[in-house]
């Protein structure tokens, strides 16, 4: 069984470009010019455990973030 990943967004670095919301809309949202992580119907900067099924999209968002504001970790 695959393991969840842990995602964080650094609001100090975030430019609000929305790249991550296009790559992984199930995980990221852009309510007020800074990205938040979707976590049980509320926004947060993390850390948030994200199901492994979104790992590929989240890693693409992390790599493509123009501000390098997304950090992805294993839970251990």
C-alpha cells in the first residue's frame, strides 16, 4: 500500500501564480492571491497529509512552482 505524502506551502515565498492549482486542484486552492492546501474543507498552509494518489500531480506542482514555495515530504 502506498503511503501518504506531506505537503507545505511557504506563504512568504508564494507568488500566487496559480501553477499548483492547475497541476493539482484537488490539493491546492488560490482564494486570496496566496495558495492554500485543501484540508477537510478549510484552507491551510500545512503541513497536510495528502493521499498518495495525488503524489504525481503534487510533485509536478512542487517542481514547477516559480517561487519554490511548495515542500513535499514523506511522513516519516
